[in-house]
């Protein structure tokens, strides 16, 4: 007689061995300081932009608090800037993330 196995979904496999309590723990201290980016229909929306450090049609560098984000591409343009929200349009080929202060470890 053949033994039957019950199929488990991917989420059940990942959750196996993870205590339920850990799912409700607070995130790491720096979690809320991370830059927020959304890509929508050829536009990139940033939230938390403090200032534009460098701007050209090929490169856009933004101060995002603890991070500096640099967009490289072609025909880059700022569509809107309202408060700390910035909208970037154009062809983005690469996005580079860097800590604002070199040598800084995981704690702020």
C-alpha cells in the first residue's frame, strides 16, 4: 500500500519552526528610518526626501535622512516636489543606496 502525503503550501513550509510570538514583535530600531520608494507606471515616488543634492538628466541624488539615494538613467526629471514627497520620471537604469555617514554600523 502506498503512503499518502499531504501537500503543504509554501507559507506553511516557511512558517514551520517559527514561533508565532516572533510574528508580532516590534521591527528593528532603524526600520522606520528607511527610505520609502514606490514605482508606479514609469514614475518613482519617494517619501521622506529632505533635499535634492545633485540633479542632471542622467543623475539625481536625494538626501533621505540617514540615507542618500542616487538614481542613474536618461531624461530624468522631477515631476513634483511637495513637502517631503518627490516624484521622479524618466528612464531609470540603476538606483544606488548609501548611508549618509560612512563607517556607520547598523545603529543610528
